[in-house]
C-alpha cells in the first residue's frame, strides 16, 4: 500500500496516524532481495550445525522458537528449569490467544466493533476447539473466565484505539504460523506472528510483521522479530520489508527495516543458540546462570545462588564468587 491513497474515511487519532505512516511505503521504498538469499541463509545455518546432525534423531528434532532462543541466550540455568515444568494453560497464557482471535474478528466485523463483544465471540469459538486451550476454556472457573475477559478486553480495546481500521486488502494475518526444517528435519525453526500485513511480489519485500507488546521496551524484542524475519525468509525466499514491536501501553512502535545484514546476524544467533540448546539437552554442557531482571520470576530462584545474590536475597553470596 502507499501513503498517498485515501485509505481511511473516518478521522484518525495521532497514534493511529503514526501506525498508518509506519505501514505505508511508496514503490521506490520497497527493497528487492537476491533470489539466492534463502539458499545462502539456509547454507549458513546448516553448515554451522552440520556436525550435530549425527547426534539428532529426525524423529526427535531440535525445536527452535523465539522463546527458547531468548531464554537460552539470556540464562541457560533458567532455560533448564523451565524446560522441566509441564505446560498448562492459565489466564495470562490464554489472554494473548483470545485477544489475537478477537483482533482477527475485528478486521472482518461489520460496523464499529465492541471490544468485549469481540472477546466473548473469540472465547466462544476457541472453546469449540479440540486442543488444550479449548479444554481449558470449557473447564476453567467463573473467576478465571471473568479475569480472562477483563485482560483480553483491555488488550483488544487498546489495539483498536492505537491502530487504524485494517482493510482486508492489506492481507492481514493474525497468529500466523512460520516454520522451516533444516538438516533433513533434524532442526525445526518455528514461530507465530501476532500480526502480519501485506505479501511479497516476487523478490520485492512488502510484508510488515508486528509483535504486540504490553509493558516496556526490551532489546530481546528486536531479536525475536529478527528471528521471525529469518524464518519468513527461509520459508518464502523473500524477506519482510519491515518488522516492529508495538507497545500498546505506550501507543508507540519500535520498527526496524529488514536487511541482508540483519538476517545474517539472526542466522548466526540462531546457530549459536541451537548449539547451546543441543549441548544442554544431551548433557555435554553445564548450564550457566546469568543474573538479570527475570531472576525474580525464575522457577529455579530458590536454589540459584547467583540469582538470589543478584536480587539481594542471599547476603553470603556474590554473583562474582568463583568456585
């Protein structure tokens, strides 16, 4: 789309206009990439991991997501602690899926959508699913359902306040799945984007990938989006034009243009993370604890001397103590 076309008939608030300006790009601002870029990036990743191939069973592949990469690059000890906790649905985890479904419905809703109505319709449809979320929604308590409605409603209402009405001609996709297999299926890169708009034309990039965030900026959010851009390029061959973290609480976007350099850096980070994940999984590497603000929510905090010292909970420990 271009910024010159009369897209919206109703007045936009300044936050919505900023989003529209971010999304729009004239033809000359849409970069083109080499048709060989996908093969080059795939070769870079596979060459960096090829020596691990004999140790990985294709029936039990090494699964790489933005969360596993972010966690293992942040604190290996936290990754190992979280890995051993069985997944179970909860209100905070369900909020994102419900809100994204409601946002998807809002794109095709006739008239001015009411956020809470969208949330209720979203919960109703997700409850009909046969996956774990459907089962949880069917059995959760009334208190959990009320809390879920409130949290999802806040997110959807904030989105509708900050974003201009999204046209179907922008090819919007919410909860879009990305996946690519490497080394004969031994390594899988996968993710799910909050919102994607546009699609490539040949080797010309037009797609914009947006991650919706609550809270404040983190450098890790940029790494997450670069990973998405990498997987998208490995999937289609043409990268997205732009990626952005959108902070709903602040009504601001943190955008970054996609370049070949960004994609190569993401590929190198993925190789480093994949090697570490494999070594931790097979036990050839002892996990390193790296203290940070996430220590407060780490399941291993009670037994982690480094984390407790970082938070000032252990007077006898220091993060600089040597063995």
